[in-house]
């Protein structure tokens, strides 16, 4: 494969040029801070998604319990 699926049809050359432009714009000292911020954002997003999944699972469990009580009557 000549391209990365994550970046669509961008080749290695285009990715290197983009990385170089980012390095020029932000500088070497700002890039780690930028990546740290992005990492915190991704972690926060994942935590939110997991929280929603847990809430849905607990709601489904309570619906199942209520259905069992109804079936017993």
C-alpha cells in the first residue's frame, strides 16, 4: 500500500511536508504541549463515551429486572 488509510490519499511525502509546516508554525517547544492537550482531549472523550455506555447498560439491566418482576405477576 502506498498510502496510509488514516490520512486518505496522502502519501509519505505530503505527510512529511505537513509535519514540517507544523514544526515551523508552532516551534519545537510548543508541539509537546499541543500533543499533551490533544491526548487529554481524547482521554476525556473516551471517558465520556464509556460513561454513556455504562449508563445505558445499567438502564438495560433495570429494564430487564422490571420485566422479570412483571413476568412473575
